[in-house]
C-alpha cells in the first residue's frame, strides 16, 4: 500500500515551531531589554549629577565675585533645619555677579523652597538677586524708601520672606542644602564675615547627595 507525499505541516508542528521561535526570541531580547533599562537609569543618574554639579558651579561663580565692603560683612551662612526639608541653610553674599546680568552689585541669596500648603512654587534650590538694598521695602520691590523695620545692612535681608516668584529655580526637586566654611580647623555652618578660604556645599537631590568643596586663594583680601 502506497501513501501519498505530505504537502505541508500539521497544526501541532506549526505550534511547536512558533513556540520555539518565541522562546529563542525571548532569550535573545532579554539582555537587550535589561541593557536598555540600565542605559536609561544611567542617563537619569548622569542627568541628576550633571544638573546638581551645574547648580553648585553657579553658587561658586557668585561666591568668586564677592566684593569687599568696609561697612558690612560680605559673606553669610544662616544655618536652619526645615520641617519639610533635610537641610534649610541659606547663603547670602555681596557679589558683583549681578553686573553680568545687567544689574548693580548686590546681594545674592540661595535657599531651598519646599512645597507647602501656602506655596504653589515648584520645590527646589532657588537663587535671588537683590539690588537697591538695604530696605525691607526694596527687597519686596518698592525702592521708595525704608521703614523702621528695615535691615541695618543689605546682608541682613530676611530670607524667610523671599518670594519664590522673584527668584530663579536653579535645581528642581532639590530636597535640602547645607553650607560649611572652614574655620579654626573645623567646619562651621554659621558664619558672618569676609569671604572664607574654603566653602563646602552639600545638596540633597532626589537621587542622592552631592558634595563639593572649593578654595578661594584671595579670601584674605575680601
């Protein structure tokens, strides 16, 4: 008895082949998917690190341009621990940096703005440029004159009352910032005086902490 030649594959054979192809494809693509995810995570980490480093460089750029003034201190660190932030330090410097922005020499302030019920500003590290001070009215934008509650010097600005809308967001989602100066062989978080020889900045970003220290060789002159 003779049987005719088969002209195709059975359904079971086709299903077996499709299943094998699926297994092979999955095995081949799994490392690729893992690699793509790893690259995305690395890019995100690099982006956060790059943005944080850029924010720190902006701070040090302003500090390098601190100018001396015989009437008041030109460099101040106000140490605070915020309720909603990891660290709530404020840096206040009398700097010539605003001149490069078409303004006069003035006060530059850095501090964290946290998200709160009374504040709809985007949280993060902010920078303010304050000119035409000292005057509490001048800080708020009215330079018509001072009041009995105005600060004694431009450096005595009330950092708690700074409006985020009048500042510039330097690093979005920064959770905290700490500033340290090297004084008497140790790091200090409270300072009010001339430009220090060493400044360390620690920024708490959403993906980790960033720390940078810079030396100012001409600190004694300022």
